[in-house]
C-alpha cells in the first residue's frame, strides 16, 4: 500500500502565498496580493507534472543460517522502469546484529533503465531468530512536492545459532552402549584393538589365527579384539536463571558450551540428548547424525529463562529421554538451588554426573562498572561458590568450573580420562 503526502516544500509555498495575501488585504495593495500567484502556480504545476515512478526492487542475503560472529552480506538491487528523481531505501535491523560496513539506508536518483546495487555487511552478535527483507521506500516526485511511501516485504527468515567452540576432546563417558562407536569396550568381538588369545573353535575365521602362538603351543590359537562402542550423553541445561546483560550472560555461555559438546560427541558417533531444566521443561530424545545435531541447535536457539515457582521433577522425564547409565553433562551457573537438587537426585539414581559450572562472578564483573562495592561483593560470592562446589564434589558430582576468559577445552582436559570404560551390554 502506497501512502501519498505533501512535502514540506508545499507548506512553505502555501505559507508564502498566505502571507502575500494577508499583506495585500491589510494594506489594500493589489500588487502585494499578486505576489501569491507564483507560489500557487508552482504548486499547481508541480502537482500536475508529478507522476508515479516505476521500478523493480530485489533483496538478497548471503545466508539464512549463521553462527555467532559470522558475517552476513545483504544486497539490494533497484532497476528503474521509468525515471526516478529520488528514491530512499531503509531496512530496519534487529538488535541481534551489528552493522559492519556500508549503510542500510541509501538514496539514489535513477534514469530510465538504470540499475543500482549496494551491499552492506552485518555481524551476527548473539543467537536469535529474525526476518530480513522489510524495506521502507520513500519516493520524491519531479517537483519535490509529493512524497510517496511504501513497503516492500520479501521475507528472509534468518537464524543465528550459538557459536561452536572447537573441542578436540570432551569428557569421556564411563559406560558404553550396544551400538558401534569410537570407545574401546571390554566386550570382545570384531574390533581393532587387541584383547585376548584363546583356543581355536569351530566357526572362527582363519584370519584371526595367531600363528606364532599356535606354532609354540602346537595348537591353534586365535586373537580376540575389543569392540568399539558408542555412549549415551545427556546435556542438561539450566534455564531457571541467568546472570549478566542481554549481550553477555551465563545462559548464552551455557548454550555455546552445550552446542560445542553436542557436536564433539556426535562426531564420535555417540547418542546425544538434551534436557532444558527450567520454567519450560523441554527435552530432546538422544540421537546421532547431522540431522539430530541440527535439531539440537534448533532447541538451543529457543532456550530462554522462563521464571517459575514450580520445581520440576526429573521423574517425569521418560526413560527413552534419560537412558540408564547415560552420562549427564550439566551446564549451570548454580544460581538456583532447584537445579542443584536435581543433580543430587540424578546421583542418587546412579547416573554419572559432570557439572560444568559457569562462573557468574566473572560475568558480573564484566557487565558492571568497576567499584569498591562490586569488588567486595564479587569476592564474597566467589568464596561462597568455592564452598558450594566442594560440597558437590563430596556428593559424587564431578565439578569443572569454567571462567569465561578460559578456553573450554582446557577446562574439560582438567578431568582425568579413563583408558578403559565399562560396558552396558556386549
């Protein structure tokens, strides 16, 4: 829909004409009144010769799926079907992106058949979902007396996913499952790593015969190998509370760590699930593959703090979502005691629990202006967290504290890794 309105130039000409007529009436001078004629004539002629310019506008984006800190190129093309004296184009930008180069507001004067194109670059600042392509267009007529405003809507839904932190290693699960993976289990079968030697039995493959041992013992012996299995990993995200600002907070740090861990485990053929423990209790069934990783990213994209007085019970989670002996990797700033009680419940039920505690103290220092009260408060808070984390370790929870200025991989490497892991089933 096009809205047509008079430009400020019209009101200035009308003001001049009205002033001339006023003087002519006051002083009874016809020549003063005739001074209004040029202004009125300019308005009449300007409105008569004004025509609606025709043009074609296209809008393109370089990608509709990005990760944090990625660059997005937005290109707008205008093709003039007729002469366009002046056209202004403006695209409103969401708060989750930052303008890096050029401008999202431009004005052009085009001849008939002329084409103009401009590109500006945006940086994905934080995870969000938004839509680009709503362009506000303002057209100025030949005389400059009429202004036409309209909108062009070519929706380009975009998603900014949490940034993936490179991880060469992650916390190793203590138990394996029944599917093929990258972990060496104690079960014997067709694997790659040597496990044992035993006497030949009917049905054994000849390629497994250990000829050196057979010649020494004058009996046929075969080699047995340990199977490579996968594991179940459940990422448990604390969405009860968040500390920090909209651009830097503990929830965004937890989401980035969860996405990075999910990709690290899925690359190793592990089944990865997700539980959002907060006001909105959501979960995702464990799965493998790139499609499942995309589903995890979609869930993390919508993760947000929803306040609730109701404490969630993990007993409501179906068994297929929380498989027996699955490794629980919890990510939390430990601000709400209800999340701590949920971890204690998992330990009592026999789940191995690893807690990645994101330090809210460092985030608070980063978002607040330096001052003596802030420094004293953060120091006392840090001392309380030391006691809290020590109590959790005594309860059987493996606690890894992550300060945002540290590399996540270094924090994860601080946990001792077992060479052999137990199995659930051969």
